[in-house]
């Protein structure tokens, strides 16, 4: 019985625990019921909203039916437009064939224009070469003009000095005439006061004095005109000198003992016409030398060397340089080099030419064969 009582007590305690658990579950069920009620009310609200949306959907369906009917009408219109588009496509195909034919014609024309452009480019190249030759000629002419400008400048300086001296003389003469005129006026007044009997003589002398005064005035005017003319000439000379100075600045600097250009001739102490003739010969010879016409260039250089044999060392050098390249005249190169060095022993190009063409000494003369 005690054991049974214990079991019953245990069952009673278990039942109490289960009762408490059931109470907790009941409270949970109540809370869940409340949640479900709230969900039911929310569903009711959503159901009313769904009903409203259903009516709106029906209205939208009617609108869509009207749009479908409108689309059907537009579809018929689109079919008509499609047929028109097909007709337009055929027209475009015909135009495309015409354009293809036109394009082939344009291609032929482009080919013709390309050929014409190539011909124009070749012509432009020839003109450019002509311009280059013209530029070289102008440079040579400018160098000749430099020589003339130097000589003209020296002459004009002398004329300026002479004119300045003449102006001083004229100023002295004018001063003397002014003093003389004052003295004559004073003397005339004294003679008039001293005697009336000499009035006729004084009048005659006065007439002479007036004539002299007129002559002096004319002479003064002539002197003034001459001075103005000289001033104009000096102004023109100053402008010419400015132009010559600008022209001289365009020439490159050269060294007389190392340069092989025709500009060396500018420094020769020879008359202008001789210098121009020598420069012209050098230009001709240089053109022949550059075009590999060596024999003709040699003859021109030889002719130039004979014009000024005491001062011209450039022409003998070039004659020797041309002879060095001509097999039949190679033996004359040393003679020309020596000729250039006789005139200017410090001329480096002639020294180098002599070293190249001078015969070599035989080995026996230089010390014999080594054992």
C-alpha cells in the first residue's frame, strides 16, 4: 500500500506538472486564437480590397477589349502600309542598281583623278627642283652683289667726305659774304652823309651793290639747292647702305684659309667687274662639276685661274680637284695644288690635295728592306 501511495503521489505530482503545462498551452492557444482573429479581420479587409481590384480588373478588361478592336483596325492599316513599303522597296532596289552603275562610273573617274594627281605631283617635283636651282643661282648673284655693295660703299664714303668738305667751304663763303655785305652797307651810308655831289656815283655803286646782292642771293640759293640735293643723295645712300647691310647679313661666314666656296673671291683685292667675272666662271664650273661633267669643269676652272694669277688661289685648287678625278689629267693635279699654295701657303684644301696626289717615295729610299 505504501508503495502504491508513493506511486499515486508521483502520479499526482506528474499530473500537477502536466496541468501546469496544459495551462501554459491553453494560454498559448488563446494567444494564437487572438492572432488568428486578427488575421481573419485582416483577411476580411484584404478580401474587400480584392473585390475592389476585381471590379477594377473588369473595367480594365473592357478597356483592353476596346484597345484590341482598335488594334485590329490599326493592323489592317499596317497591312496596307506594308504593301506600300514593299512597293517602295522595289523602287529602292531599282535606285540601288542605278547607284551601282553610278558608283562604277565614279570609281573610273577616281582612277582618272588619281593618275592626274600623280602627274601633278611629278610636275610639282620638277618645279621644286627648278626652284632649288633658281635659289642656288640667286645665292651666287647675292654674293656678287655683296662685292659690288662694298665697292660702292667705299666710293660713297669718299663722296661723303668730299661733300662735307665742300659744305664747310660754302659755309665759310656765306659768312664772308654776309660780313662783306654789312661792310658795304655801312660804307654806303658814310658816303651818302659825306657828300651829296657824289650822289650819282653812290647811286651807281648802290645799283652795283644791289646787283651783287642779287647775284649773292642767287648763289646762296644755288648753294642751298646743292646742299639739299647732296642731303637727298646722302639719305638715299644711307638707305642703300641699310639694304646692303641686311643683304650682307644673309651670307654665311667663311674662313679664307679653309673654305672652298666661291665666297672666298669676295675677299680678293681686285676690281668689281673682275670679281663678278670670276664668280660667274666659278658658278658655271661648279654646276658642271656637280653634274659630273669633269672635263668641262676643269677647262672652266683653268680659264678662271688665268684671270687673276697673283691673288686667286681658289681656281687653281678646283682645277687640281677636277684633274684628280680625270684619269688623263691626274698628273696635272699636283701642279695646280702647288700653284694655289704659291699664292696662299696656308690654304688647307690645297695642302690636303697635295698630300693626296703627291707621288710616294719608293721603299728603298725610305730606309731599305727590313731584315
